[in-house]
């Protein structure tokens, strides 16, 4: 607010107000009071005019401060006015001696004392609130650490179970005894489901039960069967199968005595034909040889 407005507010003349400020200038640092420039005064005169009151009310935004100026039309600025911040307005109540200034100063002092009493009386409450906020922050941080630890533990447990499942469903070698028909069927079915690109079966004895097992393959997995005994009935079965499902290719091949099942790049040696799984003892194992070597010899 400007000095002229504050003079009206405190019930003194503007000259008296400025004299009191001059006598106590050390009480009014730059963040309490500053003097406008001529350019700022001229800018104030050019602001919006309210015709109903024939008065001009403007807002000054200068040096990060805000001041309100009340000028009547036709007034001439004879001196550079002072603008007072909130702290400066409060300080004026202590250096002026008008009844209004004295009353304002009393209220300010009472408010200050009351605020200090409130702070002193509630110091423990403030400390308690601060302690609660600190504890809440620690709890949140602890919860985040726990969540991270749980997620990491879950990941490791899942990875462990995955490895156990892989080891259980896809052993490297083993023996099935007579009567383990279902166990052998599940084992071969899991191998078929494991394929992602290609399945190659080398087996001289195949029938529609082999087609049933191969139907468990994933989508877009190519299947080729090499066999020496392609019966007329199997051709009919294969034709019906291929009319409904992704086609299986069959090739005549009579050079192999044993059975082999290639799942992508893994080669399994199977001791029994897939159609006879579990009817008699048979062993299986993974061969550590090149898939290309095996296929080149087939050709």
C-alpha cells in the first residue's frame, strides 16, 4: 500500500506518516518499504479508471512487490510516494501515535503473544506430529523395501519351480517299465508341447495313435515322419488328419532300426515306437550329436 492510503487508514496526514518513517528509517528495510520511480508513477496514472467513483484504483507489480494507488482524476504527483509491504504496514503501527495506529499495534502485539503462547503450549503436540510423520515416512520406505524383497523372492521361487518342472517333465534319460502306458504317454506329450518350430519322428511303425499324440503340438510347428511302413489305412488316416489340422509330412525311410524324436534342436533316442509306449520296457535318452548330421544321412 502507498503512504497516502496508509495515512488515511491510520488517521494521520501523509506528511506526518513519512516524517515518522524518516525518524525510524532503520525499522524499514527494503523488504518493508520502497520508493516508486517517476516512470512507475506515470504508469499508475494511465491505468483503468472507474467512472462511477471518478477514482483510479491500480495495482503496481514492481520489484516483486504489490502496491495499491488511489488517485483522483486531475491530481498531480508532487513527490515520489512510498510503497509499504505487509511487514512495513505492521511496523507503521508501532511508530505512529494516532489512536488507530496504537490500537493496531496493540492487536498485533496481542496476536504475536497469543501465537507464541499457542506454540509453547502445543510444542509437545508439534513434536508428536513431527515424530508421527517421520515414523510414517520410515514405514513407507520399509514397505517399499519389503515389497521389493517379496517381488525378488517370488521371482526366484518361480524360477526354481520352473526349473523343477523342466527337470520333472523333460528328463535327460530314463526307463519306462511295462504297464506305465499313461506315464510314457504324458512324457512324450510334454516333449511334443515343448517344440516351438519343428518335430521330426523317425519310427518304422506308426498308426493313428501317433497322429493323436502329434496333434498336441503348438501352432505353426512343422512335423515330418520318416517311416518304412506306410500302410493304406495310415494314408487314409493321415489324409483325414491333414484335412482338419496343420498338415503332417510323411516320408518313406527304411535305413533306421531305432526310433528318434527330434524336438527343435534336441535329439531323443526312443527305445519303443510311439504307438507301443508303456507296453514293454523301453529306455530313452538325449543324444549329444548334431541334428544336421542326422538329417544329412537321412537324405
